């Protein structure tokens, strides 16, 4: 290398190191991601609420539920107030029906979210908007015990209100809207209701930000959260949902852990840059010419036809059925991420929940597989029946119910 090239390399390295230093020392921006996870300390996490629940509800037993409500509420002896708070919650039909049965027995379900489909209970929502940027949002309770105090929120958010409610069984608990510079209301709607169902109650609330760290740590807004939680029945256990959360509850991979730390992240980047320079200066000098080799022909189709003809001629239906069952279990492990070590009722439930098939269909499929395992030989009709059941199971996952 000549002298001028070395100077360029040194200047380039200094620029890279200077950039890395500036990036590693600059102040990190605030993360406004709406995670609602109880272990997140970002503004829109729920770490403060989860750790201060005993302050808001001193006499209540608190349990964290980390499995789907469909599984948790299978036990009909469960009691309490099931609490959900997230950006959006999408229950399946079977799961929401189980929540309804839970409430019907005399329990409560509290749901605070911007997005939920609750047409089953004759509720509909819409987004409340304002055309004036100078207007501010307000929240107000109808309960006289709260002295008609109005609360505000100083950040932009999706303001949802109810457009349709069951007036015979619903009590309006709070409203939201916008006021202009003259303190005149320009638009408003219901955002907090109590719905009587059976012996229990549903509480529907459309402002989940009230339960986040940002809201609770602001002394001006903290009372708003306390007022809402005052509707929780202190005689029942408090069931905190940890399953339906937008944010991750833990580290999902080594790379996620590496990039989550500022110092580890920049060490990783510097290592990549070092490898790049090694490839540029060392690889260029020592790289050998790569000989051209004719790629191997793809014989997959011919091999598949040969194997298929062999099984067809030998009429070995039992062996072919065992292969299909093995491929089915591999499909469940790789696509649905469910272990297949133990095939029992719990396995059926998880497969049904993640595949969209009914519990009965899943149980029927694997019971039939067990019958095939126990036989020494099976007929062509049994092999065809197995194939149809497996294809129906896979098609339901890809295209929905048929």
C-alpha cells in the first residue's frame, strides 16, 4: 500500500471510531412502545401498577395468570376479578364464551383496551376525533363520590367511545371527550361501563393508558387510576392477565439480549467492523480462485416417484400411514411449536387453540392415529381416511374453518 492509501484508511477508521463514540454516549430516546407488560419500566409498561396494586387494593389477593383464559377458566371453581389491560385484545369465540360463563357464575371481568370485538354483548365502539389541535381531552366519572372532577391526558392516543350498549343491563360509569380553549365541550362519548351478566359483571374501559407507568407516576393522573380501580370488588381475588400483552414478557433470543444493552450492542458492532476490515485487507491477499463445478441435478421428484411406486406395488398401507403420522407430529412441532412427547388432553387443548380446529376434531384425529399404531395391517380405506383427516387439519390452519 502506498502512503496516501494508508492515510485514507487511518482517516476512515478515525471517522468510524468517532461515530461509534458519539452513538454510544448520546442520550437514548424515550421508548413509547405500548407494551403493557408488568416487567417493563418504559412509559407504557405496567411495572408500577403491578408492584403498587397492594396500595390500590390493600385487602385483595393477587394472582398472575400467564396462560390463555380458555385454559385457565376450564376449572369452573375459579373465582375473582379477571383483569385485562392492553393496546388491543382479540379473544376467540370459544374463549370469550368461557369468560361469559365465568362472569355468569358471579365473578367479574375488567377489560381496558382500545380494540376489542364485543358484538356478542351488543356493544360497539368507534374512534372519537377532534378537528382542532388546540382542544384537549377530558375524562369524567358519573359517581358523585368522585366530586365530578375531570381528568386530562397530555399525550396523543386513540380515544375510543361506545356507540352501542345494552341499556337494560348497562350502567355508564364514565365519559370522555374534548374541550376547546373556551372550556366548551365539542365532542364526547361513553368510555367506561359496567355490564350486568348473570350473577357477575363485565367492566369495559377504552383508555388502557390510565394503568401505565407514565400515568401513575404523574401525581395529576394517579387519582384517575385509583378511581377506576375502586370499582374492583375487594372481596374477590384479583386475577392479573400476563398472557395478552403487546410487549414481550422476557428475552426471546441471545441476540435480543445482546442488542438490549448499549455497551454490548456497540461492542458487537465494532466486532463486525473489525471482521469487515479483515475480509477486505486479508481476504483479498489470500483468496484463492474458486473452481467451477457443475451443480448436482435435483433428483427429488424422481426419488419421490420411485418411493411412491414402491409402496403402491407392495400395498404396505400400514408403513405409509406411520410415515404420515410422523410427518404430522413434525408439522405440529415446527409450525405450531407444541412438543409432541406426550399425547394427552392437555396436548389436544393446545393444538386446538393454536390450529383453529375444535378440541373434538383434534382428539378424533389422534385417537384414530392410536388405532393405526395398534394394528399390524390396515386397509386402503383406512389409509385414505387418515389422509383426509390430516389434510383437513392442515387446511383449517391455513385457510380457517371449512
